């Protein structure tokens, strides 16, 4: 396996701050209190972290009192609030209980924690990406005789992989005498996460017994890198050749690849499988993904059918946004508007993605006034600050309708911190379509001032002048392109 790691990326260690160490200590305290009885939930100490700290200090030598406070922390849900006071509270508790002392006295007196304790702490470090405490725990497990324990070493491997320390993760993997399927899956997932797909595939191919998690991880890697044909091929190989049954996560992983390929038959096959397994009903993410996938594969009727079959209780904002986006892709502006109105009546509050979809739908459907109303509603009623994509859709909508003066005015009002040359190129395209030479010159000059032009800008300006009968100006822009050594990239078609 060593040959797989040559030339692999190495992520430099990040400094371990005091707050990281305190978070580590808070999880250590949780290790001790997680098994206590929930009867302490009725304890009257329902108060602030500051008050609890004062009580811990006051009753530091009283085991029963500090135990009650610990029990209250776990039963009240305070563990979910990683505030500064809460971390200080946990750190204070650690000094009052036998958990902290062995760690302070190590290596003179090694802590007597078992493998479950170390696995729990290492997984906590992985989840929070606390590499400093993770290094310390790895050293402890090594010195206390756990280097051959598969569960502990898998937790060490995950801690390194989750934080981007891939060489350390692979060294742990290579030195393990025994490996479970979880061990292999953790390494594959870590490599995929940081873009090491080739090495992840090498590990996958050497895996003695692959699981659905292994297949899902490697398919996800190809999907992330936009290698959709290979992702779909692996999915088909997994199902048809190896008889492996995909789970919900596998389906969610393959949907983006299907959408990008426009593979309608594969989408239908996955839909049938999801129906058979009951995934579409049990997991709203599957239904939402099917709506989006069918729409992108060109079958809006199937997308609408999936949406209509969902009960009102299951539908969430993503469901509504997906069907509105589907109508937008197919130029069905009125249907998108009707869906938006029903969504609001059913109590779902639109977000910025929903508004982007509905404004785009109005743009493609020629519903200019309605699009302006939605944009105004987003800003005034829902207090959503427009981003560059919202402005882009608005300017595109006005440009298509020939209202380019309004579009230019809006473009000039875009805040400087989000302004983009793409907006002005959109407006330049509208000027070309409607033959507005004077505005085209202003817009082109702004593009040159912001970023500098590329070949397409020169060609477009030349065409605008030629269409207006100003052939001398058209030729001048062509010569400018030649002297600037710009060239227009040829267009391509998949047909």
C-alpha cells in the first residue's frame, strides 16, 4: 500500500488554541456523565452557566453536589451550547472529578480508560477537527498499548483524515495489523473529501470486501469532481454486476450525476427502485432530488407528478423551490408563479434561492412586471438582501423585454462590494439584441475599466456596429482585438 501515497497532499498542522483544548475537555467531561441517570433532569438548578460555575467552585469538595450539576448539564441539553461560559463550566468540573487528574499526571500515572473511552474522545476530535487534542490522544493510545486495537486505531485514522492530515491517516492505516470494513471506508471517505480521488480508487480496488458505504463514497468522489459518466458507470456496476443494494445516501449521491448527464432512463430506474424500497415516502430528500432530477432530464411532467404525490405534511421549502426551479428551466413562468403563491398560503417562507428561481421564471416567461414585484417583495417584505445572482436575473429580465435603460440604472445601483463584470456583459448582450449602439459603447468601456475585455467583447461590439451600418467602427474593434492579441474561443455543441 505504501506506493499509493507517493506525492499525496499533506495538510499543515493548525495550531491548537486554548479554546480547542477546552472543547476537548468538555467532551472529556461528557464521557464521564453520559451514563448518569436522567432523573437529575428535574433538578432545580435550571439557571445560567455562570451560576453553575459558582456552585461548582463552592461545592468543589462535595461529590454529590458536583455530580448533580454534571447530571443536569447532560439532561438539560447544555452540552449542545458550546459557549465560552459552558466550556469554562466543563473545565471547572473536570478539576473536581477523577477524570482530569490522570491526564495531568500522565505519563507518570497512565489513565485507566478503556478502548471505548478513547474511541469516543477521538471521534469527538474528528467531528470538531480538534487536531491538537487528537495528537495527544493518539500518543496516549500508542503508549498504553492500543496500536493494534482495530476500533481505537480506526478512530485515530478518522481523526487524521477528517482534519486533512492524509499522510498521518495513511501511515496509521498501513501500520494496522487488522482492518475492518469501517477502517477502509474511513480512509476512502477522507481521501475523497480532500480530492485524492485516484488514491481513493486505488484503496477501493484493493478492498477485500466492499460495502454499500464503500461504493457510495467512491461514487461521491467522481460526482464531486464532475466525472459524471464514471460515477454513473460505477453505480450501474455496483447494482448490476455485484448485486449491491443502494441505500438512501447512495441515491442522493448519484442524482447529481444523472442530472448532469440528462440520463432520463437511469432516473426512471432509480425512481422505481426508490418506490420499491419505500425511500421516496420515508425520506423527503429522495423525493426532492427526484423532482430536480426529472426537471433537469427534460421531463417536467414526471417532476410535477412526483411533487403532487407528496403529502402536504412532507413537502418542505426545498420541495417547493425544486418544482419552481423545474418550471423555470422549462419556461413555465405562470406555473412557477402559481406554485409560489400556493407555497406561501401553506405557510412556507421563501428564501433567497426560491426568489432567484421565481425571478428567473418571470425573466424566461416575459413576465416583467411580476418579476419586479417578486424582487420588491423579497427586499421589502422578507428583508432578504439581494446578491449578484438576483441582480443578474433582474437585469436579464429587463434586457429581454427591451427595457435596457432601466436595466442600466439598476446595474449602476448595485453595491460595489458585490458588483461583477458579468452584470455588464449581460447588459451588453441586451444592447446587441436591441441594437442600442450608444449604450453598448458605455457598457463596453465599463467592462474594460473593471476587468479588461476578452475576445467575445470585441466581437460583440464589432457586430453591434456592423448591424447599425457603422462598418468603419466595426472594423476598428476587430483591429483592436487583433492588436490586443485576444481571440474568441470557438463555441462547442454536444449535438
